[in-house]
C-alpha cells in the first residue's frame, strides 16, 4: 500500500480540465459498517455526499470497517477509473488510500482493519477524516467528499504500536573522536620476575654447550680468518636485543620498525660470511 502526503489532487486531476466540466461524479446508498470480531455489537450508519456522519466512529483492534456505496456519473451507476477511501491524520496531513472494489454497475465496497493501516495512522490519538475519492478520464468532474471521522481504539491488554521515524539525510552533529590512552607497561615486579627467568637460562645454555662438547679453541682462528664478519654478526644479535628492550621501555612501533629493518640487514649479511667461515672449517674436518 502506498502511503502519501496527499493523493486527492492527483486523482482529481484526471477529471478536471481547463474548462468547467459538464458532468460530475457522485454516489448514492452510502453506508458504513463496523463489525466486531469477538461477538460485540455491530454498528451500521448511512451517509451521503451532502450528509456526512457527525459523530466519530471507533475502530477496535479486532474490528472490521466496511464501506459500501454506488458510484454514479451524472446520476447513472458506473465504474470510475479511480475509487478510493482515503484516511487522513488531520494533525500531520498524512494520508493512506484504500481502493474500492467496484462493479460495472458502480456498486463499490472496501474493508479495512487496524492491521491494514500504516503504523503512522495506528498511533494517531485524534480522529481521522475519511473521504471518498471518485475520478475518471473524460470531462466529468471528480469527487472528494468527506463522509465520516474514525478514531483508532487500542486493546489495553496488548502493547501499543510503536513508530520509529525514518532515517533522514541531512546535517548530523559533529563527531569528536576520543582515542584510548597509550598502553602502559606492566608492574616492575612482574617485569623483574620474567627478566630473571630469562637471565637464568644463560647458565643452563653454557652448561649444555660444555656437555655437548663445545670447543673454544677455534675462537682465535675464526676471528683471525673473518674478524669483521663474526664481530658484526654477534654485535647485530646484541643490537636486536637492545632494540627489543627499547621497545619494551620507551619506543613505539613506528620507531622500532626502521631500526629493526636496518639491524636485520646487517645480521643477514654478516651472518652469511660468518657461517660460511664456520662451514669451511667443518668441511676441513675441524671440530
């Protein structure tokens, strides 16, 4: 169902020309019925083009509203091209059209219940205006006739309908970004415990090296053959550890990454030459 701000001018435009129309649309035998689904009393009222109902009708949550009439053009029963019952919320002007089912003889009927109404109309607190819209092609003047008012009654035991306003594109409030504070180092006691745990592995490393037959006799020969490579390789390892220490204590990631990249290049180049010298001694049978 289309939900429009106002459809009456559009529909009547079909039947309005530059000159005054010679004939016009109207209706006879207009009646409205409100049937209660749960055994309540039904209401039936008659109305006319010049005699709309004076008292508002009530439409309950389980009731059905039924409007019957006979559409006529210049006094003769006929089916119009456009036939609507339009409910309008008078405060905002919002409207909802409900098409009549019309026969060739002009007899028309439409049935409405609360579930057929848009939520914007179901939450209305004031009576809504109901109008009949009849229009067609040709020179006949269209009809826009208020016939009664209707008030929506809600079931007290059921939750009331809710309506959320649609998203509108437009200027929004300024967004102020709030950044989280920089992460802090853990307590010094925790750092000290883990630092001692790392240092404690060094004696275990030396003991394991001696137990596996570590040989320091080749140290002088290695430094004599490739002193720069061995010294640079060992120094780059210590430098990388120092970079990690600075990152843990004061540096951030953007300061650490360039330095780590430079140290890594030195480690690869010097390590290739230092390990190449070790390989040459191993191939010569020196252990």
